[in-house]
C-alpha cells in the first residue's frame, strides 16, 4: 500500500498550505475529510475533485453528488473512487 503526500494550497493565498498524507487504499471521500480536518473547514455537503494537468485544466471529475459528465456518463462518486485508481503520476495535480 502506497502513501500519497499532497500539498493542499489555495489559489489566492499561496503562503497558506497543508501537507496531507493518505493511503492509496483510501477514497476521495476520505481525502475530503482529511482536507476539511486539516484546515478546520465545515462540511458544506457538495464536493468535486478534478484530475488536472500541469496547467490546472480540469479533467475527470469525482463528486459526492449524482452527476453526469459532458458525454452523459455518470461521474465517479467520492465514496467509491479509490485514490490509487486515479493517480499514476507522482506529480498529479488535483483541483478541489
């Protein structure tokens, strides 16, 4: 089991960030909870993650809501989407 270390930063506040470690066996729902806990944010209910490239262009979406992508296919759910299924590059960027 691999451990992923993410640097969670904010677009408008580059000097504020958190480093979060999660395992490859955890889901995006677990990752979401870790982010909220580290920053002390409240859960607002709706969340989406987008796999991104180096230019922060949004790619595949993972959401906690029932949604479809632009091709009409169901978007992966955060509680069913394991990090290991989406991360192959050690420098993977994820838009939250």
